[in-house]
């Protein structure tokens, strides 16, 4: 899986404790979402989950790291998308609604006009609307 802004991988507390100091340089604390490992790519195929992290060394060199952990240690993987802050806090991305509806063209029917979705069959002599013929032939069952 490759996300546009990457992924946040959440671990079980016991997994973080078992991994100890080896995982600490890669773990980020967030007051909104909690402890997670931000990564650029995640491969979940197999017994190990492979996480690719792209970063920069203190010397300025670009570096790409791959972390592999057993899949049983991972609680959840969340895709991080651009467009705002990452987390589960309330957002206000909704566009404001227009003050009034747009005007329709001159060919539009008035609001009280009947709909033309159902054909008007009363004038065409529909069998469902005609009276049954009188006499013995009206209610006889078929032979």
C-alpha cells in the first residue's frame, strides 16, 4: 500500500513494550491520536508487516528505512491524507451552502405542474380503466 501522505501504524501496548528501545526512535506521540509510527509505505503481505520510512540524516543525506514487525503486534493502520491535520478532531472543511437555489430555465415546468413520468392512460382507453362487459362472459373462468 502506498498512500499519498503515508500511513500511521498503531501498535498494541505490549508490542511497544516488547520492542523496547529499538522502536523508540521511530515512534511519534500525538495528543490527539496517540502513539504511532508514521511511514510512507506499508506491505501487509505475509507474517511480517514491512513499513518504509523516508527521512533525512543529520548530515543532510536522504535515507529510506524499512522496519519489519510481526503482524500480530499491529493494532491498526490508518491512511493519512492531505487536506488538514491528522487525527480525529472536529473539522470544518464543509463548503458553505448557497444562499438560494439557482434559477431554472424558461422551459422548466412550474412547481405545481403534474409530473410526466407516468403516462395518462385515461383518454387512450386503457383496459384497466374500462368497465367489465355485462353478461355471462364477464366473470367466467378460463376452461
